[in-house]
């Protein structure tokens, strides 16, 4: 399944607009429209997860004075969850990349924020979102990124307890 998004703002004068669409816009004084698009130029967002769990338990027990007892334990746990999500669409970058214009000083198609050598959108690559297979690799790299998360959980648990048998009951020793 391809990634889907709506409300991509397209301005009149975009050099990637089909000529008949631009003519219709010019003839009707339309300055722009919102495009809905199914992106098939790059893989859909995915999730690559890794989960690691470690656990260590140590325990000791003993007796003292013929009627006393003690026990102790320590437990350590560590859980790590790593999740990478390639091909996350970056909406702000997409909006900058689809705002393509012809730079009057070079004649090249550029992002409007970078006309005339300006650097209003560093790394911006103009995106042709019309049709299938028209996005350059530079545009794909600009409008997508790998997101993710790392979650680390550590746990330390310990206990020490003891007691003394104070007298003998009908079912066994009574301890405190």
C-alpha cells in the first residue's frame, strides 16, 4: 500500500503543473488548490522493532541461634525497546518542496524559499508530485526521514527479612 496524504498546497505557476491545468487556472483566476496524493514513489512507512530483556536474580537464606532465620534477594531487570520507522513523511518539508518555481537567475526549477541563492529551506529539493515516478531521489530524501524511539527501563528490587521462632504451635513454629 502506498502512503496517502491530502491537502498538499499547489500554487499557480508551479513549473511541474500540466499545461492544461495551468491554462485552466489562468483562465479562471485560480491561484492554487490542494492536492490529494497516493505516493508510490517510495516505500510506505514501516516499523522495525527490536526488544531486549535481561533479568538477574540472586538469593540467600540462612539460620541463626537454632530458632532464627533470614533470607535476602536482589533482582535486576533491564528492558530495551528500539523502534525505527523509515519513510516518515515530513509535512513541512513536503510543503516547501512542492512550492517549486523557476529561478529567474538560473532558469532552474528550485524551491521558492531558495530563489536567487537564498537559503530559506536548506537542502530543499523541488518535488514533482504530479503523476507516478516523478519524484527525484533528492526530493524523496528531503520529504522523508527515519523516525523512531529508544526506550530503556531499569529495575532494581531487593528484600531482606528474618524472624525468630518464639514458640511451638500445633501446626509448627510461630515466628515473628
